C-alpha cells in the first residue's frame, strides 16, 4: 500500500518522509540514498512505515487544522510542536521494538549520521525522520536508554491508560456542564414528575416557555422545555429578591420601607414620588431597587445571589443594571424553583421579611384563592424584546407556581406575558 518514490521532488526533500492520504508514498531523497548503505536505508524505511502503521498522516491533518484554527495562540503552537517531537520518539520506540538489542546502537548512529543533512520536514502534511537538533538529542537519549517493555510494564501502562481514560470521560459531563452553565440551566428531570404541554396557540408569534409546578402533587408541566432551561435577563422579576436582600440587611424594614424620591424626572409618572416597597413593587420603580443595591454594595449582593442560587449568579455588570439585560441571567424553571423555596422559607431568612415581600407581590383575590406575581420587561434599543410574568396562586388546599417568558423583536412585554399566563391558568382551572 506504500510506494517508494525516490525520484520525486528530489531538489526539495532533504529528509525521508511519508506523505499522502489515500495513497501514501515514502520519499527517499537521492543524495541520502547514494551516500548510505543498505542498513541505513532499511532503518529509514522502517521508521517511515511506523508512521504509516500508526496513521500519522491523518494525525498531521488534524495537527495542521488545529494550527490554522488557533493560529493566534502561542500555547497551541508550542503544544503542537511538542506533539510532533513526542510522535518521533514514539516512532523510534516502535522501530526499536522490531530490532534486536544489538541493533539499537546502529539505529542511533543512523540518526546521528543524518543529523547534519536532515532538516525539518518540508511538507506540512507529511511525517519524516528528521527534526531540529534539540529533538534529535531527545531521540538519541531515548534510544540509548531504551529497553523492550516486559509484560509487567505493558500491564502497568495499560492500567495507567485505563485510569486516565476513565478520569477524562468522568470529567467530560462536568466540563460540558460548566461550559454551558452561563447559558443553560442543567435541570435533572429523572427524579421529577414532569410532562410537556403544547401551548403554541397561546404564545402566537412569541418565542417562549411556560412552567407550572403543582406543589401538592409534586407535578411539573412545561411548554417548550428548551426555552424553559434557557437563561435570560430577569429584568424586574429580580426585584423580588432584591427587596428580600434589602430587608435582611436592614436597608429597609417591614415597618419602614420608605425611600425618598431624589427629584429626578423619570419616564413614568408613578416613579416621580417617594416610594414604599409596596408601591415600588406595584409600579416596578427601578430607582427604588437601584438605591437598595447602592446601599447593599456588590459584595453583599453577590453573597446573597450565591446563598439562594440565583441563576448564573453573575454580578459582573454595572451595579445599577446587572439585572437589566446585562450579566445576571436566569431560566423560567429556576424562577419557579426559587419561588417554591421563597414560599417555604428554605433560604433561612426572617419569616417577617419573607412575608413582607410576599405581601408586596399580592395582585388580587378570588374564589380560586390569591394571586401573587411580578412582571418584567427587557428593552433593547427602544424595543421590548423580553417579557416575564412569574408568581403563584395560593388557596386553602394547594399552591401553584408559574413562570412565563416571551421573546420577540418588539412588543414582548411583561404585560403580554401576564395575559398569556392568565389565559393558560384559566383554561387549566387554576385561576380566574
């Protein structure tokens, strides 16, 4: 399968090389063949045939592809260079394994005798016997110290390879999870009673998802699970937890949550006055919660984000806007999980503080119970592109937690998300 083409590109090739993908060919430069004896030529061919046996031609394509993709990264170039050097040492060892111990010195002398004439392999997609002087030194030292592997050494090598492989494959899911952690919530459905429901007729032109959790029955119903695990900016739904952090730190209190208006003219008339937690939550007054953040400080906020496990916990954005289409992201499923923990006070916060936030979220009451919720709207370049409505319906027998998120190039508002949600809850006979 491998042909010897000694007369090909004789003016260019200064080292024996093997090249070609479908029909590999060994090139033996004429000036080396004419100077060397039959034994030296045999060693050259044995070396190149080991490259062929171990598919090094194919590996060369992968190495050069990596070099082209990461042409800007010096660490990758260094790693590829070391890989080429290690490949030659491995190839030498394969040759030595075929020879008698008396021939090791002769094979080493062949490399030494070639050292002055052999340069780096001239073709990027070929494997040769050559290398620079530093690589040659490493190879000679390897040959001088080479011993044929015993059965015991082979067994140890196999066990080491097996353990490393198990370790790497075991870490792969963790690495994958870590890589996608910022954008997707890794939700384990194996231990949950979860079913998908088709609500496309409710969402119409909007891309989005709906998540419902029945606390009493421990049942999840989800529309568009791919979107339900996708993390996006929480926008004003985050104010639920921002208020809780402020209460826990004493920035505001259940008895006195008043924050004075700074006199700045805001685009919504309801914002241009002093605010309490109740009024600020109802009118979704940004400056009220931004003031809480200023008084809390980034370190305190980060501590609480980590404590409750809020989405990606990323506070790298500006302190006044990290929850407004910036660094902080959360998925609809995480929204529901956090609401359940808030309702059951699993955060370990003050019951009074948790009750104060819950009261601020109350929207209305009916024969079906009490509706609590918070909308959120994400605006980019003057267009509303991200709408939220999250909350729960509580009655004497059960509590239903929900989160809806919609996205579109315009008119994707919290109000629209709430309309969709209330229609779904009505048809499910949960709220009217």
